[in-house]
C-alpha cells in the first residue's frame, strides 16, 4: 500500500510539473515586446550615433517593427552582432527589462586623434588604436595629425606610423601641461614627428617616437618654464628636442633681423 501511495505521489508530482512547465512555456510564448529603448552614452560628449538610426536598424532586422513581436522570436545575439559592427560602436548590449521592453545599451568609440593625410583622407584613431571614420553627424574636437600618413588596403602597412601617432598622443594626453599645449602633429616623410604648440605656435621637433619620449618632453617642460617664461612665448619659431640633453631653438625672423 505504501509503495502504491509513493508511486501515485510521484506520478502526481510529475504531472503537476508538466502542467506548470507547459503553462509557463505557453505564457512565455505569449510575451511580446512592448517598446524599444536606445541608450547611448551622450554624457561622454560624443554624438556619432543617433537613437533613431539604431531603432531603424533594429526594426529592419526584425522585419518591420520589433514592438509587438514575440520575445521568443527575437534573435538578440544577431541584433547585438549587427549593432556591434557599426564603426562608431565600441560595445552594444541588448536585453529585455521587467516591463517587456527591449533595451539597446551602446558605448561609442572614443577618438583621441584625427588624421588628415596629404591625400585628403580623414579618419579618427580611437583610444584602443582603432580607425573610426569621420561622421556627418558629429565632429570630435581632438588633436589633428597632418602630413605623410599613407593609406593602404593592407592596414598593416600603415601600422608603424599609426602606432607612433597613437603612442605620442597617449603620452601627451596623460600629461596636463602637454595636453593643453599640443594642437597638431605633423608627420614628415621619414616618419619623424613635429608638434605644433597651441600657445606661441612653435614647431616642436620631436623626431622619432621612441623610448626617449619622456626625456624629450621633460626637457621641453623645463625649457618652457625656465626659458620661454622669461624670453617670451613668441620669440622662437622652432624648438628641437632631437638632440640628447639639448634644446635647440631657432628665433623668429623678426628677432633675427633685430
């Protein structure tokens, strides 16, 4: 009798579980997307993307409109992969909130330098050393690199110059004084770098971007503090940091004539 009761209890529990599971699956299949919300990190100061264009892309991927579509019929991984392929997107996550709304959470790529080469080709370099195309929607106010920055179909051929620019700008951005000073970078034919100062407009010849970068800029800061502060910000045309333990300067024409 006990065995019969035990078997009956187990069968009843199994039947109840199947009923509950079936009901849950049926209820889940009836859940639909009530709305779509796009969150873009505009607080970063960047506005490469608009909420409208992301919504349009999501709706297109869903065959019309994601609103009203059963949640079980939405391929969230495919949507995330598509949004992450956007050249301005650093990371995108798509999920469902407690109100059955689909949320698209986007972090934009952050540019640290804009390149405009001798052929007129322009793009940004991101803080992760990625290329970002220019946008009709938004212009990021970062330092500009001009000159001999070649563009090839094989981007590995450009890696040496881009890596040098990336290293230089990262170093500059970490230093409060240098970040306020540097406005433009010019790449010469041999790949050597020149920096154009915001204050005074001097051409600062950095040369190759090597392991001596910190030592070069340390000499520059000493010269600005102890030399230009006394002589005047506009006295010199060029400041050359390429020679070890020296800062070699050339006066402007007005001073040379005097």
